[in-house]
């Protein structure tokens, strides 16, 4: 029944209704303002009824935004009371137009069509009443009946036109409000989607950095523990690799946290030039990758492609460190319109990891990396080997 309306709008509606009442009801009663005051008083019409009906109509207009359904009912009551009191068409009937506007602009879907029906039906009823009661024609013969009927049709057409125009203006405003609400909802949805994409990107980067670095650290720590007694120099070298890897991971994590806190852009990202550093870390972890690049890049690939290649190889080699037996084959084919990535490693003997090749953040991250640049990635276990194949479109490089 009642809509949530701010106090400001409610106060403006009430003030507007009071002004409308004064202009359309009070001013015509001022002596010397015109023929309406003389006609009401000298014609024997009740000034009280005139004021009461005017107050009812503009009261309905005052609450039209707050309660459109109630306002429509009050306006109908005022119109019927006006006809029952025998009052002619007067300026305060403009308040009805305000109510019809409100039913179309802020009413429910059902009230919207009730307002349209009221505009049509009210115009017809009003035209018939005022045409027959106030045409000044005495109904004595067929000609007078015809003249009264024509007057009713003319007045009814004018009333219907005015009321339908007021209702149509409200409908147009309803469409405008709906468009604004849709734009706001779309903007909010786009903001939520962008924030979710940012969280997923940072989570993916965090996983790539931390998982790879920890895999290298764990492999070096295990190797240093076994080599400490026989070859202390190897243990020292392993500890140096651990420290270097941990510092690099800490730097990357700090950069990611800075992006998350301040949203200052992506910052520097790995490129193809950093692959040698990645391969060196893998070698220090005890894995010797056999790398083949054929054909080589014909030019400078896009930065997004370089980042995707680096991260996919980083995760694939991390899986080889964690689950492999020390051998891994890496093949890159830089074709004119795409780059193909193949990584294959022998899985260490023993029970296969549950998530290997099936799910897990690493595999999901690799697939997301490929999909972000319009490519695809497949990973599966074939017998004793685990294969990763990715295809990333790059267009013609220059």
C-alpha cells in the first residue's frame, strides 16, 4: 500500500498539493477573480462542498507518490462526490491528472493498468455527466438529445485525451526509472565481476609463485639433508638455492599483496627472458628438463602470451618436481598463429596422487591461463607419464 519515499520527496509532494489547492480552489473564490466565484455563490451551489471535494482531490495528489493505489481510490471518491454534489468541471480536477501520472509511474503492474482503465473510463463517465448535466440543453425532443449527446462525446474525448496523456507521461517516466535501475544493476554486476576476476587472478598468481617456490625449497631441503654427511659443499649450495628461491617468492608475494591492497596495476610480470631462471631453479631441485624450442619465436610475442607460457611451464614443472622421478621433456613450438606447449614427465613409482591430472588449483590455474588468452589446455596421465598440452593463439607476430 505504501512505498518507501524519502521525507524530502514527501514534503515536496505535500507542499505542491497545497499550492495546487490554493491555485485551483482558493484563487477562483476570491471576489473579482472571475465568473467562477459569482457562479458558485449566486448559483446556489455549496461553497463547502466545493472546498471539500477540492481538498479530497488534492489530498489524493499529495499521497500519490507514497501510496498510488490509495490515491487512486481517494481520487475516484472525490470525482463521484463531485458529481453527486452537482459540481461542474472546475480547475481542481487537475489533481486527478497528478494521481493518474503516479499510478503509471510508481504503481505496481496491476495498478498501472487500473490507472489506464481509470483514465479511459473516468474520461467517458465525466464527459457523459458534464455533457448531459451542464450542456444547458433542455431535453425535450430528439434534436436536443442529439445535441446533448454530441456535447458529451466532445467533452468525453477531451477528458479522455487529457487523462490518457497524464497516464502516458507517468508510463514514460516509469520506463526511464526502469532504465536507470537496469544501468545501476548492470554497473554493480560489472563491479562484482571485476572484483571476482581480480581475486581469482591474484589467487592464481599466488598459487603459481608459492607452489613452485615451495616445491623447489622442499626438494633442495631433502637433498641437503642427505648430502650433508657425505658432501657438505652440496648442502651449502642447496641452502643457497633455498635462500635465493625464498627471497624471490617473498618479493613476488609482497608485490601481489600490494596489488590487492592498493590496486596499483599488475606490476612487472615474467616474460620469456625469465624462462632460463625458471629452468635453473628446476635444475637445482634435482630435475633436468630436456627443452626443445622448434620453431623459435619469429618476433616479440604479446606480453599476455609470454606470461601465460611462463606460468603454464612453471606449474607443469612444479608438478614434475612434486610427482616426477627426475626427467621431464618440454617442447615449445612458436608457429605463425599460435604457440604449442608440451610437457611430459614420468610419474614416480608408488600410488598415484588423487588429484594428479584430475583437479586441483594448479591444473585449474593452467587452464585459466590458457583460456584468458583464448587458448586451451589439456592434462592427463598416460600410463607412467603425465602429459600437459596447451595451445595459445597469438596471430602473426612481427
